[in-house]
């Protein structure tokens, strides 16, 4: 698919970290329904845990995450107490001792909880759940505020993977996003992690940032590869100032135009695959021996609210302000504001305020979109057969794909739909053709490319 054709079809569509997406959440899912869902989980089954820490030392203007500036150690201590209370309630409802396939500490910047907070939270997780050598314990790190002593804490609490925010190494871009982080800072954080044996390291980069040029991105990619992380995520900058108010500090005139973004997306893929990384899904790259790369090669890649994962399909329990849980019955999201979150927990109720119960249509479409986002291919006839639908069930969506078929971006043969290598940048657009909620939705999204 050439650049002109892709630019012509590009539009704002969801990132499909779930289907239905958070834009479809309503107040129909509340604390009571969420508790019923937890209680109905099949006894003794594995689960995965995500804890959201919405605090950072300073705010980056480009960031679309739900975060605020850390005010005091007391605030962190209170927040840990709330997370622990939420864990106690969950354990009461799902039963003790369930095996955790994964624990993800995300945010925000979870290391802001401090060593005492991180240790206390981990003890509480260990009290209620079973963690073993197969459990991946991952944490997001801001290299600017990371020290060898914090690395020692992470080792002590059993962290197996760390994810470092970098975004771009150019001073001009760093100033434009209010995030000053010389290359040595990132290198030192990695050294500190490796020194304590945490060598599964991810780096997050972003293309399409203010003042960023393709040359700057190439330099950033080269410097990142020199640090030898096991995974590199390169997200397209999502400019959503109506949602992330801090992005109003970024002048739109400084953002790369659509053609430059497209060039950046292409150069990222060719640079990183040329450097020996395997392309995974729409925005990840991993060394061939990384579990994510192995999962992708074996068709076991999954996508959830935290992005791509090799963790098997188990219920995901989210704790903390704004955290989303993904249970067999549907999705439930906690209050975004920390005060609302705290108020609910203090009165011994869950903080669930929004969500979505999955309909049978949602499950079918969700399966198609997840396979397209992970494998760039889906067997539509097989999906129809397994759900008791006629093979014509997706005819309308397939019709909407006509321009992509014409451009050679998509191939459909005997019920097998595949996105070709030249169509990969259009993956979110192809998924959107199956999205039953998008046509009537008022929600605003970021550009697909
Ligand atoms: C929680 S942050 C990273 C951890 C840590 N707080 C830090 O900044 O180093 C998660 C990641 O989301 C990505 N991200 C945040 N806002 C984004 C946006 N508007 N568009 C694209 N990616 C974004 C960034 O790559 C960022 O590193
Ligand atoms: S990029 Fe990280 S440090 Fe910056 S505001 Fe977002 S979560 Fe906080």
C-alpha cells in the first residue's frame, strides 16, 4: 500500500487494547456487578493482576496516562493502604491462594511508592495469591528518578521485567515534551537493573512527537539498540488534548505532519528489524529469544489493556485508580480520580464506576480484532463456525475492506483474511471495519498511523 493511498484512508480509530473499547463503557457496570463477576470466577483458576499507580515526580506534556504529581510520602503511604484494602476485598470474593500468571505494576510511575510501599504491597499480594517462578512480575520505571538502591528493592520483591520510558533522545524533543533525560541517565538505570539480575528490559519510544524529525528518530533508535533491551515498543504519538489536558502545552504546529509520521513508522520497522529485532503486532519489537517473540511465532500473542502480552487468556484484575479489570463477563473500570477511588475503598466497596458487559456479538468481533492486531490474520470461517454463525456473518465488514483489498493491503481467500506486509500500518483501520460500535459512536480517537 503506497503512502498516498494509506494517507487517504487514515482516520482516527481506537487502538483496540480491548473490544469493545473504553469509549463504549457505561455506568451499567458498578461496584455491585463487579463483585458478582468476581464471585462467579471458576474456583481455583489462574488470574493476572495489574496495579495502577497514578503518580509521577513531574508531568511530561505528551503523556496521555492518568497521572498527577506526587505530593508527599504520606500520600504514597495512603495509596498503598488503599491498594491493599482493594486486594483484601478481592481475595475475600475470589478465594485465597490463586496462582498469578502475571503481576504488572504500571502507571504513572509505580516506583514512586518507595521501597517501603513496594515491599508492603508485594507482601500483601503474596498473602492473598500464589506467585511462583512462572509468574512474570513487571514494573514501569522512569529512568530519571531511578537509583541502584531502588533496583535492589525491585530485586528483593521479585521483579522479573522492567519497562523504561525514554520516548526520544533528542534534546529538542525532550524540551518540547518537558522531559529532560540524557542518554547516560537511561544507560545508568539499565546498568543498575542488570547489576541486580533484572535483564529482561523493555524500552518505550514514541514517534510523531513535537519537533521530532526522521533523523532524530533514527538516532534514538540507534542509541536504544546500542543499549540492547530485550523489547522495544515504538508507539505513534496519540495527540488527544481533549482528554489529556496537559497536551495543550504542545503547539500543534510543532507536530510532524501525516506524511512524516508515516515515514517515521516505516523507518522504525526497517531499522529495528535490520538490527535483529522481530516485529510484533503494530508497535512492538523483540529479540528472537524474548517470550513475546516466541509467543508471536507460535500464534500465542494476546492483547489487553496493557498492550501485547504472552500471558495466557486468564481474568485480569485491575486495582488502583482508573484500573480496568477484564473478566469473563466483561470489563469494569475503577474511578479515575484518586479521591473518588479512595472514598469507595474507605467505605469498603469497590471503586468500579464504568464498564461493559460483553454481548455474544462483542465476543465474536473481539476475537477477530484481537487476532488481526496480534497475527495480522484471522480465519473468519472458523470464527463463524465456532460461534454457530453462517459464513456470510461478516459480509458487511468485508465489504468495507474493499479499498484495502484493491490496494493489496488485505487478502481474503476462502474465509481467510490476511493483512499483507504492505498493509500492516493500516491494521487499526482494518480492525475498525469489524467494529460494530464505531459507526454510532461520538468518541474521539487518535490517528491510526
Ligand atoms: C506509564 S508511562 C512509562 C513509565 C514512566 N512513567 C516513564 O515515563 O518513564 C507508559 C508509556 O506510555 C507511552 N505513552 C504515554 N503517552 C503517550 C501518548 N500520548 N502517545 C503515545 N504513547 C504514549 C510512553 O511511551 C510511556 O513510556
Ligand atoms: S510519561 Fe511517565 S513520567 Fe511522564 S507523565 Fe507519563 S507516566 Fe508520568
